[in-house]
């Protein structure tokens, strides 16, 4: 039992008995997953509940199922655990169809439903289902060539009880399950669905529970009501922003352009007593563009009340009643197109339908829970941005219990209030049990990334680059450097950083697909020439990826990763100020604190890991409470010599076994 685990076990067992919410802030490596699962499994078996364990990343899912496997080995009666993933990952039939890439869950579901129906019809008529066409070299499979689904047919024919027995005896990790399905030509998505009724533990991405359309299906597969669901939310600090994004409604300029093109391609038509459909979309597109150009000078700007609706009505010369009539007929036209495309065996998508529904819902997205903004980034759009995460979080309250886990959930009150979990929610903070001498926190009072100072002094970026190089030269270990934004990262690279870095340097670029990023980073971690990894705080490299042992032993944060001061954030600050009186703490300080702790936490994943975290910003003492022993940087070369021992910078020969004591001080010249 690790320190702190006992309190997690006790609190989880208690919440299992009485129901309600438990919020646990416990550092990585504290064993919170197993301390949560053990009492929950006991309770779920006794009360005939199911545990739904929501994860954000693939690696978290693997970790949960690994723990479940370890527990299951010690039980007398077997327990089935199953990991769910979306069709985008598990549909073998459509994975090589270009048209399906980027399909929504609903669109993919319709394509699948049609092919399953065709399969069932063919099986009833005892017609053989043809295998999918061979993938042409360098090409894609045409969607219209795919009628029935042989992978689904195999699922219908398989011995389900036998598989339940097999997977209960040895719980498969996600990649093992997918490999088994591929080898056996079974649809991994449909098979995992069919195993859910027999499973006691189900892991799934957040969307399975928080997307209303998918949640209804999931509860149907589970065969129980939410009152018999024991919910766990992993890496829960991400949930409030995930839920805000889920309930935000956007009207991107690009969607309006595509809607117009769709009408032009299929044949323009007249709206009842109004303009042609293409003219209508021209007017909408122009109104959206004008507002973005006029208002959003930086990232985004708040839209004055009804300004978009007024601009549309003025340009069209109609009333809101007529506008609704036109939108209704456009929505019907789009729905018919979706059905037609579905009959033709194409992706059932219509941009006209999407845009018409967004415009119909636009006037309703008012009130204190929404703010309307014009945005330039990440794409030009109008948005009704959801401020209130508690609306989408309500289904949590229908479950018997919910346990919310994270290493950076503090301040717990902020999380509780954002999700509306109520004053009765239990809050548990578990302190770090790692040896304090294994971790040093330093900061450099001579620099800052404060926006006003960088703007006022043209040489400030160059100085920051020079200082960063000096610091890196004193660190004889694999080091991660995290910037507050891609913008600053790029500027510092261009100011001379890139040319001065030795060895294999890995740089995170914003638009690289996750799969490619994952593969490259795994390569860097194992590469003895891997020296510096550069990314952004709050980004994909600074959260969710583990770097144990010597894969990472130092972190440098360039500046404090305060969130960008956008109009949306300002609106959220005012909203939370009115609700809790803590707008600034919750929208500015708490996200920066989480980003710092997540970034620094990358290098310490176990009792044996050691590392130094350096913050290049004089504002670091604002976070001294969360960074024990934080002190000014002083003589960094001497500090690192004493901390890391006599390894030469980037030396391949100086590696030590994990957990082994560092060797004594350096000889001259080894460290620059
Ligand atoms: S049954 Fe499975 S493989 Fe077939 S279309 Fe549906 S998700 Fe894809």
C-alpha cells in the first residue's frame, strides 16, 4: 500500500455505499487507479452495478485495463472488462474509404447501420457476403462498392458465450482485442458492443457518456439505467473545457461556403417568396465575414446582442418569421439530400442541412449560459460559446456515484462548482509521496514572458533565446522545454535557439496528427542522441505522455503558461465571478497552475525518478505553494553537477540504471 492509497480506498468504498460524487486530487504514481477500481469492483459485484470508466487518451485506457487484469488474476470468479472505442478506430470495413474520413459519429453510424441491415437480409436469404474489395495499390476503396459487411456477419455467427469466457479468463488490452478481431475477421466495434452486457467494467472515451446520442446507445447496450452505473472520470481536470466545447455551437465561414457550393452543384432553387438559395448563402457568408473583419481584431471578439440576426434581416429585407420559413425549407432540402446520398450509398452529409439547423438554433442560444463571439482562430467563425459546463455534466448526477480523478484537479472547489456537483461532493487531496529530494524547482528572476514586456522591448525574445541556451547547456540530461504558446515557441526558435541545439531535437508542431506525433516521440524517447524536446505547456507533449526514468530528467518552462486573454475567456471570467466570486482564480490562475504541474510532472512518474524543473519567469513565486522548495536559479552549473553527477552533456556512455544513485561530481570540461 502506498501512502495516500488507503485514504482513496476508504473514500471510494464510502461513496460506493451511499452514492454521490468524490473528487480525488492525487499525484501520478500514487496508485489511484487501482485504489479506485478495487473497492468499486467489490461494490459493483455486490450491488449488480457496472463501472463505466471514462478516459481521455488511449494510454489511460491501457493503464486502467492493465490494473483490472492484475486484480482479475486474484479473484475466484472471473470478471469481464472491455474497452470501447469509436467506429473511426474500429471499423475495418470503412477504414480505407476516403469519403468516410472525418465523418461524424452519427454519419458513420448511419453508414454502418445500412451495411448491417444488408448483411442481415443477405444472411436471411442465405446469400454469401462478399469480402471487401482488395485495397488498390496507393488507392482507396469506393464506398458505393461496399454493400454488406463480412466483419459484422462474422460477429453474428460467432460463439459469444465462448468469447465471454475467453476474455474473462484473460482480459485483452485494446490492441490485443483489435488484433484478435482482425485475425478472426470480426468487427471490433460490434463485438465490443456485444460483450458490454456481460462486462462489469467498461472503459470508454468521454464522448460515449457525454454525447447524448451516444450515451443513449451505451446505456442500451449496458442494459441498465444510470442509477446502476458507477462512473469514474480519469484525468478529470479536462472535463469542464471538454463539456463547454461539446455544447458550443459554431457557424464556420467554411461551412457556409460549402453549403452554397452544395446548392450550386445540385441546382439552385427559389426560397418561398424570397431569394434563391445560393443568394441566401451569399448573404449569410457576407454577414459572417463582415462581423469577423469588423470586430475580431485579435483571436476573437464578443458580438453585441442580436447583431448577426439584425445584419441578416437587413440584408435580406425580411422578417424573422420569413427567415425561419426559409431556414425550414433549406433544412428539409438538406435532409432530403442526406437521405438521397444514403440511398446512393454515399456519406449522408449535407452542409445546407448543418448550416440551416445552426441558424435556426442561433436565437435560442442566449442567456447567461452563452456568449456569442466572432473568432479568427482556430478558424473564422461565429460561435455561441457555452460558459456553463454544468448543463452537459448533468447526466453525472443521474449515476449512482461518480469518482473524479486527476493529479491536477486542484482547486477542487473550482472543478466541483464548474460541473455543478453540489456542496455534498467529497473533496480528497492526497499529497505527493515521492522523496522531496528527487525533485528541485528553480526559477530565473531575470526574464519573463509577460506580454507587455515582450511587446515593449524588441530585443526581449532574443534575450530569452540566449538565456534558454545557457540553461540547456547546464542540463546534462534529456530535457523538455515547454512554451506558453506555439507563437512564442516559433519566435524563440527563429531568434537563434534552433541553430544552437545539439543532437536529436524534437519539436512539436501544432497540426501534426496524433498518431504521427506519438510514433515520433516514442522514437525520440528511445534515441540515445535525443537531447531536447520542445513543445507547448498544456499541449500534447506536456500532458498525457509519460517519460519514465532517463527518458526525461529536466523540464524548462519558458514563462508562465497563463491562458491567452481571449474574449471567450474574459466572458467566462465574468460569468464565474458572478457565480462564485472567483473568476480570475478559476479562469486564469487555475489553468496556469495545472499546466505548470502537468509539465513538471512529466519527469517524475515513480519513486525512483529524479529531475529539475526550471521556470524562466520572475512571476514563478506566485505558484510557490504548488512548487515545494522553489528557489532562484543561482549557479545552475554547480546545482546540476551536484544533482545529476558527472555525466557529460548528452553522453551515451553515462547512462545509469533506473533508480541507481548518480555518480559523483564532474570533471572539468564535461559540462559546458
Ligand atoms: S459492422 Fe463494423 S466493420 Fe462493418 S460497417 Fe459497421 S463498424 Fe464497420
